């Protein structure tokens, strides 16, 4: 690669392949593409049964492999073809891009635009260039429902190199993009494997046996009440010795309220809040789109913190239950089903689970020996570590792609 960043050369990118030295040609996108605007079909014009042409309705119809086939029509008017670039121009997914690769032709709704290079050999280069301009495209979104109009697309200023350089740039970026797609699939498969293992291990046991057992373990699992293995935390923050106010975040666990909300939403008087130590658990009664019934999280990020008395807080007995085993159990479908089954119907409608403290600690659970608990926790923890490593690798690929998009285009 040749770095032109500090060279006073006009109309060339900061980073390019060394065999290319010519200046890039400046122009507007409309000079290089044909643009197809979408049009909605009436309910009589499409069906969910397979027909001649797929019908692409919006961002939910797009994925990295092209489109999701769930609607069809035999009366298309706004047709896109295999290889065309699909741009979401309206709604929450505005700015999303993909290449139509899994069907020959399709009809697009008004939330979608189809982009086709006048020179078909420039198609992939145009696609990656549009990815580079994504930030600017989104800024041009207007209206209560975000949208990008034809003029905003066609008037975009771009610079184009020779066809040979276009193809080389596109090949490099396509390789990285394909690696990102593969990496996403690796992570998705690992998450599915983890979920499948947890579902089998934490399923309702038959004759005190889960659906699968770890090699070398034969003893029956035993039933316990939550109160047998965990102790309720009733200690209050008397004297307000702790100022670290916590909240339960669905994806992050017990975290600082100020860091999560960028402000403190707790009451000024913290003396009535529960005082938690690292490793303690808390149950969230509320339910929303980010939570499932019975959400329980563990304090892992801080040595101590305080939590509103609206939560039920408890500490596992290390002689009876492994803390890591318990946190994975609290993420299982078995646990969430247990809590939902004892909740009052009226409470569910108001976004709360109406479970008394007594009923909560009287819930019945089936657990194995301490050795098997630790082995299960180790297996699941190893999978989670693997997922985290693969996610870090994905982040590196994504950062590399963004860097090249910034440096290899003008």
C-alpha cells in the first residue's frame, strides 16, 4: 500500500495500491448509477405464498446474504436485479445497505431504493463507496420518520479511479466484509450451542435427572428451596456509607446507575437502600422489552453498591451452591418459566411480577452436587470466554474495514 496522507497530491485517497498513480475522477453519483425507487403494493397484489417475484418491504427483509423471502407478487413494477445494491431509504433502518445476491429479480417497496452501476464492473466499488458515505447519508435523513430522498442520493459527490483500481479496492474490502459475515456466524453458532447446553442441563428434571449429564457424574440431583441455598440481604445503607447506586441492566448486569443513565435517578436519601457486596444477587420485578420474567443479575463490576428496596437481594451460601452455576441457572428458560408461573396475571399486565418475598424464596429448584455444579459452570464459562474472544476478533475486523473505508476513498 502507498500512503499519500502527507503528500500534496490532489484527488487521490490517503491509502492506495502502489501500482496506481493516476488522479481520481470527481463527479456526482448520478453520473455513475441508475436509481430505482420503490413502490408499495396493495394487499391484493402480494401474498405470503411463494409466487414469481419476491417482494422486499423494508429493513426487516434484508440480511447479509441478500433478502429474506417471506412475501411474493406476480405484478412487479419497481424491479431490482441480482447484484443490485439495496438501500433502506425510510424508517428505523435508514442507511442500511446490502447486495441482492440470492434471487434474480424482486419488487421493492417505497422504503427501499435499488442502485445499479451504469458500468456493471463498478458495482462492488459503488457499494463500498456508499458504505463509506453512510454517515453523510444518514445525516441527510429528514422528517418525523427518517428518510433519504432520490436527490440526496444522486447528488452525492464521489471520486472514481480507473476500473482496474476500482476492482482491486472492491476485492480487498469484499474479502474483509465476507470475513465479518463469517465471524458473525461463528458467534451466532456458539451462542446457539451455549443456549442448547443450558436448556438441556437446566430443563425440568425427570426422576431428578436433567436431559443430559456431564461425563463422570451419576448421582441424582436434589430439590431445594431458594432459601436453602441463598440468604436474603436485608442490611440497609445506614449512615449512607456507600454512594454507588446500582441498577439492573438487561445486558450488563448490576451496573452503576450514573454510568448507565448518564445521571443519578435515585432518591437523595440512600439510607433505606440495600447494601450489596461483590458477588451478591438482585432480582428485578419489572418487565419490559429488554427484560424477561425473573431477571436476576450478580454484582461483578464493583466491590459494593446500593440498590433500591424495590428489588429482592440475596447472597448464595458458598457451602450449598456455586455462584457461577447459579448465575447461569438464572439465565435459563427453566428459571424464567418458574417465576412467570407463580406471578399474578394482573401483575403481568402492569409490567410487574407480583411475587412476595416469601413465595420468591420458597421457589423449588433441582441442583446437582457441588462438584457437578462447578463443572457445569466451567463448561458454560469456557463457552462464554470463547464467544467474547470471537467478538473481540469481530470488532477488530469491523474497525479494520472502517479504517480502510476512510483511507481508500476520497
